[in-house]
């Protein structure tokens, strides 16, 4: 008889000390040969903590948002520059080089919404920034670091998508033109041609606002979550038309964040039900339910080496090593986590 699968493992370790709910996570560094990455976390109290995953302690604390919740963190191509977005209606640019933790620039955010911004590199020294605009349904595009306004993306007159809820700038391999995916309050996802300032396609994905999504540009496929009990998987064809491929029903409602691992093998969701759910990205087969936290999970993030982090309202960050990325094969070692078989029979 085959042995019964073991239940999902405990976290590899847990980071404590944020002193308030964790709303944003971002790994940086840790590329091949550079050792373990650092982890950035943004908290409800307005602080950004920089964590060493070797010592499992915070090595620096950044206080730049006046005690208001930090909702988004992103490092820039230079590696030592960090963007943080807060509910104080500012984006801060930090210089983290050589132990510095200094604010070197700020960009005002003119929206009170919860929409996280997005960046796209345009070379080593330039990037473009998409952020919620002044109008409730607008997205502002800036050239950085000059802060030059590129354009404002406003939905067509007959469309009523509501506020943008999440944004992702990207660029197809076949064209240098920047594109923007935006998830909206009405549950739709739209593809914008930034240069033309027009919507190429829009698709209804959810009956509730899109709370989080991620996009796999190589497979031209994305996944999104909302307050409902389902994930939507959607694709983009060669004519830049979006369409919903399938929906995946969930046991409990409410997804706050969705992330695809950098190797595009698995994805993780942050659940209102205090659980992280892990799926095979191509088949959407449920692989594991990680039950550790005691409050809503606001955010998840993957490192380039495959580590998964989850941030929760219980003021803890859990770190998981699941289905390690293997360099000797294109197939993930699904079915194992830290050398143990992960059970899928109890996917509550």
C-alpha cells in the first residue's frame, strides 16, 4: 500500500517584530551566487522593515510615511533604490546603498484608494511608474526619475469600471511599447496601450472588485482574486484580446493577493480565511493549504530562489520552502517541501 501523504509542513521560520499588521512584502537580492535575499515588509503603522533571512532579524527600519499604512514595496533595477507607497498619499524613493536608508525623492499620490503602483524598467537609469490618478477611475503614468508626466489613462466615456484596484506594467518581447494591465472596482481587467492611451481589451473576471492579480508574460496568462469564492484565470491572445479561460472555486471567500513564482511553476494566494493556498500554475491543481496565521493574510511574495513569504494581520511573517526550484530540470519537484511529501487530501 502506498503511504498516505503527510500534511503540509510548518513554516521554515517566522519573523516577528513588525508591531502591526503586515500589508506589503518584497524580496530583493539573492540572485545566483549572492546568498540569501533580504526581505522588505511594510506595516500598518507606516514602517518598512528590512529583514535578514540569515539572522532572521530586522537589520533596518525605515520610517517615511507618517504612521500611515505601507501598501506597496518595489526595488528598482539599480538594486539599491526602493519605492514605498503609503496611505499618507506619498511614494517615497529610498537609497539603500552601503547601509544608507535615506529618502532621496517623493511623488505625491492623488488617490485615497487602495491601488498599488507598478514600475517598468526602461534601461538602467530610467523607468516608468503607473499609479492611481487624480480622477477616481484614472491611472497616471510618469517617467522616472524625472517625474515627467507621460499621460493619464482614463476609461472610455461609456465604460464605468470604477477605481483601479491593482496595476501591472509590462512589455511584450515583440514590441518596445509599454502595456498596462489594470484590475478595476467592477471586477474587470483591462489591457492598456500606454503609448496610444487606449484600452486594447477589457474582460469581466469577477462580480466584486479585483483585489489582486499577477500576470505571466511568457505564457500570456494571468490570474486574479476578489472578495468572492473563486480565482479567475485569463489569457491574452495575439490580437491583444483578453478572455477568461476558467474559474477555480475556493472553499472560503476573499483573496487579498496573488503571486506567481518567478519560475512560473506554482502560484500562491493570500486568503481572508488566514490561509495561504498553493496551486500548480498551468493546471491550477491545488497543491497545499498553509494554515499558520491567526488573522487575514494581506500579502504574499516569492524570492528568486523559490522561498515564499506571507504577511498577516497577526503581525507575523511566515517563510516557507515549498517545491524547491531545481536547476537540473524544467519541471518543479512538485509533491515535496523540505524533503517531505505535501498532502493534498485535506485542502480545506
